[in-house]
C-alpha cells in the first residue's frame, strides 16, 4: 500500500499525524506528509487508514 497527501487539499488540521505518527509527519507549517516515500509496510496499513479516515478534507489517498 502507498499513501499520498494532496497538498492542494490539506489545510493542516494535523489529525493524520496525531492519529498515526508512524505513517504521517508534519512540516514546518503543520501540513501532513507521508513518512518517506509513502510506501507502507503491512503493519502500517491500519494506521494509514485511521489517519485517512480522520482527514476532514479527504486529502489522503491510499492505493494498493
């Protein structure tokens, strides 16, 4: 699975990285970004889904 965050939709609520810090991090302005290149290990899938489900702007995309 891979995670991406659309920077045009993210407004920096921080719910992704607060709920799933192993998958998402914030930048200097508080906008969310995936850890590394966004490629996830199987044990990170549940956290990635939790972070995506909590994004009010639906800026997070998970792809197989």
